[in-house]
């Protein structure tokens, strides 16, 4: 332990320190006005300058679309005509399968189709068409015999009139046209009713009168034996069947006579169905053959190739293409959402090219917040011009982003500390007068950052304003 050698001098030193402290305290408390007057007034001069409101963010370059391509059929890889990093055009073949089996299948199906459309087949189709016409005539003659030619004609007229009325109603035709069509239906119905009366009163007793000899009395007797409802229904069905057969035969003949027998695959029927199936078989074989070639659906950059010559593959993806167009996907803090909107310009610096700034525009803002390192963030997408300098841009490149939320050039600026808020959205500044006094002057503000405020009116460059806290009465 250290000890002082002379206690007397120690006591003298203590007394001197206490006397100086008391004297200093007395001076401070006895001269407050002098201290206040010594404090300098804090001022700044309004100046002309530029102001930018910038939101900082970070993100990555991503391809506008990424397409994984696979063959439509399984097989053995014959050639691989692309490689990673290659730029390809739309329709360019990227790889091929061994298509020998597919070519054989197509040839077989084409031969089957040719057999159906040969000259002999066309002659057979003509014969079938004429036969169908005769069969329809026979069926109609039989029906007319059973129900009378007059009733048959009246039924056709009523059916046509009703079809016209239904068509006009479906087309929302004018009321006058619908009324006329309804009248035509009523007249056709009246004609049919009259024909049916004549049929029962005159036609049946004459046409279906039968004579026979009684085996017991040997008398010649007469009886009327009209057709039954089943007889008439069967005759009507045969007419309809004959109509369909004739329609089928006509369509079949027309298709065989046309330049492209496989142009229309919608018609159905006994004859046309066989031809349609043969056309479909050929098209299916063609698709199988085409599926042996893997082509690029659009222009882009090949980013992955997993096929090799001789490899057996299925329909799983073997080539991946990313489009040349690139988007910048970036994030900013949630607190900056109020200043973010589509159309704002962005300035981008990539880690790969730190000395270059690339311009872009915000394309869209995602409707939901994202989570970045556990914190909520605004997810945005920007288009970027990456074609100016010839640099290589790869999907996934990291970038620092500045969103220009507002910008003013050659405007009047003052420090933010100079503003005095009068009311919500209303501000003023203290202008220092030539005599040193302060004048409270309302101003209109524009952009602002943490340091400066844009003054739109009420102040001019060169004016001196107070930036300190000055109490006024």
C-alpha cells in the first residue's frame, strides 16, 4: 500500500481544489443570460440541387420462362444435336430417336388408307350410293302405300314448316316472321288433318279391301284389313335408316372424290367411319414419327442436356431451354411498399459487373409478401436491358437494386431540420432577415429524404433559414 510522506501538503491541495469548485459553480449560476447569448444561431442557405428518393433492394436474374423438353414417345437416342450454352431457334431439332419402327408403321397405315381410296374403291362407293338411293325409294314407296301418298306429303310439309318456326325462334327473328311461320305450321297441320280424314274414309276402305271365299259356305266375302301401328312404325324406321344410309354413301363418295380424303373427320356412318379410322391411323403414325424428333418450341438458351446417344429414354425431360429474355426478381423491405409501383425505373449493379449500372423498369409487384431470412419483404419483378454491352448474363446472377421512387433536378433544397410543421401536411421555415430576426414563412414541399427537402414554393435559392430550435413568442 502506497502512503503519502507529508500529510500537511496533502491537506493544502484538497482545500485549494474545493475553493476552485465553489468559485466555478458560483460563476455558472450567477450568469445564465450570458451563457444563452453566447450560443450561436444554427442556419443554412437554400440551394439549387438534385434530389433522388432511392429504395435499396437485392435480387437475382431469372429467365422469363424455363421449358423442360422430352420426347413424345420412348425409344433409343440416335443423335443429340445441341449442347449446354447453345442458343437455339424455334423449331430447331435438338435430338432424335431411332425412328425405323415408326417409319414402318406409317407406311403400313398409309397402304391401308390407299386401299380405301383406290379407283376400285371409288367405283364401289358409286355403286353403294346408287343402291342406297334405290333402297330409299323402295322404303318411301312402302310407307306411302301404308299411310297414303297424301298423308306422307302432308307430314313432310308439316315437318318442314315446324323446322322453319323452330329456327326463327332460336335466332330471335322479328315477331312478324315468327307469326308468319306459326301460321304456316297451322296451315300444314290443317292439311294433314284433312289428309288423315280422307285416309280413313276413302283410302283405307279401298286399298286395304280384301276378298276371300268362305270355305264352309263357298261365298265370296269382303273385309277391310288396314295396316297396324306397328306396320307403319316399322315402315317409318326403314325410311329413316335408308335416309341415313344414303347420306353416309353420299359423304363417302364425296370424300373419295375430293383431293384430301382426310380433311373432314367429323362425319359418321358405316362407310365414312372406316375411312375416318384409316385417316386417324395415318395421322397417329405421323405423330409418332414426328415425336422421334425433339424440337425447340421457342428460341432460347440450352441450360441442361441429359440425353446421350444410344441411351433408352421415356417421355421424361432430357433438354431444358431458358428464353433469352431475362427478368430481375428482387426484394425490398416491407416499409418501402408505399413508394413501390409498376413503371418506376431501377438501376442495377451485378456482382459480376460491379463497375457497370444497368437500367430497367419495374414490371409488376407480387400481391403477397415474401419471407427473406425470416423477415417480410416486398417481391418485385423488373425488365432489364441486357443487350447493350455484350456482357454474358446467366440465370441466377446476383444484383444490387436501386428503385428510383422520385427524382427532381435543379430544384430548391433545404435541410430537413429547417422544416416546421404547422399542421398535418402544412409546413413553414424561419427565414433569417438582414437584421438577424426570424420570419416564419409557409412553404410547399415536394420530395424529401433523411437530409434534404425539396421546396416547391415560398422560398428561393440563397435564402438563409434557421435549422436550430428557436423559441418564438
